[in-house]
C-alpha cells in the first residue's frame, strides 16, 4: 500500500511540475507574443507568432520542468531524452523565429 501511495504522490508531483513549467514557458513567451499580436508595423498582426509560439513554449516549458524533475529524482536516461526533446524544440523555435527577436522590434535602419 505504501508503494502505491508513493507512486501516486510522485505522479502528482510530476504533473504539477509539467503544468508549472508550461505556465513559466508562457510567461517567458508573453512579452514577445504580445508585441507580435498587438501589431507592429502599421497595426499589422503576426498570427504565426501565436500559432507557433504558444505550442513551442508550452511544450518547451513542460519538457524543461520534467527534465529537471527527472534529474532531481536521479533518472538519467529519461532526463537525457527530455533534454534532447527540449533541444529539438529550441531548434524548431529558432528555425521558425518563434524564440528569436520579433522582426518589428529590430532596427530597420535609416529609411524608417
């Protein structure tokens, strides 16, 4: 009975960690996403910032939190797998400009 209770507590802590990580991911993404959605150049919005940014940051935050949770528990193989998934998400995010600086905030030079 004690083993089941411990497994249930560990599972609940893992779920809470994933949810907290997802919320942190959204909090990190929010300043970038807000600028992209509220309009940059002449009030134009960039919906791809929202469509790609939210899933990448939700998954990235949850993955990072679960990797940390696995490391704290001493589970090295799952932690390495989660870190590999986090690296792939980061590469995807930078590749599609989800994690990079918004184009509207970059200096456009003297013609502007």
